[in-house]
């Protein structure tokens, strides 16, 4: 889906510039300019994808995947992107981010 495509792009951009984790609006704006798609469309599509994912996946499976960083709350766009970036940081040997800033 488009939402998954936009979400993947958001994770990659946020991983590259982790300051964007703190400024979700700027992150969406950058993707909007890059892809020439309205910000509202991108945000809405990502929110729909995450909502669908929340319906399909159990909290236990998300906790198992993300480990101690995920505390079982309903995922938002900002928290999901931060969890993914943190997961990539761990996998590549970079410093973990402080998830308490996002939850």
C-alpha cells in the first residue's frame, strides 16, 4: 500500500537524520517534497497502515520483536518510526535512542 511505502521512506529518512524523530512534521514535509505528494496524504496513509498493523498484530508479537523498548501501548506514527529506527541502530551497532522521549 502507499502508506507502507511512505512509512518505509519515513523510517529510512529518520534513520539517516535522527533529529527528525523529534520533529515528525518536518519528516513528513521532507518526504512530501521528495515524492511530490501532499503532506496530508502521506500522514493519512501512514496512519492507516499503522492502524491496520495494530489490528493485525498482537501486543505480544510487537513486544517480542521490539523487546524492552516497546511497552505495549497502541502504536502512533512517531512511536513506530522511533521503534524501527532504534531497532536499526541496535542491528547496525549504533547507539540506542531513548524511547522515553517518544512514548
